[in-house]
């Protein structure tokens, strides 16, 4: 929940920065800020469900997280592409970016459905390994984002990167939980 709130605050800051910007990126920053607020709200709602016990089984937490990542990937990708088009990027490239993001998001949603489908197959072991690699890669990417944001003092990106680092630390811990490993046949 806290990560969602921080993401929402980061989105609000981005919108404010866009509104006061005189660099010609006003509309792009506002679009990115709106996307961040929506993503933050999705994360907040998911976190609330975990916190209040609506989602309590560890395997369901993992599956829900992967599902949330799929949804937020689609939302973030769409808003980022729109922001790039607003900044003057070729419309065809922007539409291509949206399509690729939607396809990646749908693949992630498919994997989420397989995480807690109740079957223990070789596919579950493969998905566990894919998730492990993905979580490690995303952790490193966002950790580098924290460092890069600190170097250029980009507060909205710093906030987003810190949120993502926290999320991926928790997901790596969850992935190695005995109950989750058992459910996935590891």
C-alpha cells in the first residue's frame, strides 16, 4: 500500500512539474503523471487486499503480484507512449510501442494465471525460474534507476525507482518462500 501511495505522490509531483515546466514538455509530463497515479492506485488496491487478508495464501499473493505487474505494464506503456507522442515522437512509433507493451502485458497476465492454477507441472518450474530471473533483472534495473535519479536529482523517477526496488525485494523473498516453492513444484 505504501508503495502505491508513494507512486501516486510521484505522479502528482510529475504533474506539478509538468504544469510549471517551460521546456515544452508540459503535456508529456502531465500524461506520465496521470499514468503514475493510475499505476499507484492499482498497486494501492492490490496492497490493500493483501493487507486486509482478502488475498492471503502466499501463492495467491505471488500470482496477484504478477497479474498486477501485467496490468501496470500495459497502463504504464500506454501512458508513456502517449507522452512520447505528445513530445513529438512519430505517431507510428508510439502506436508500435503501445502494441508491444500490450503484448508483453498480456504474456505477463498469462503467466499470472499459470502461477496459481492448482496444477504442479514442469511449466510451473519453468515459470518459477522465469520469475526469479525477471525479478532479479527488474531489481537491478530499478536499483540502477535509483542511482541514476540521484545523480541527476530527478525526484519523480527516484520515487518510482525506490518503489519498484522495494516491490522486487519483497517478490524475491516471496518466491523463495517454502510454501510458494512447494506450490510451484520446486
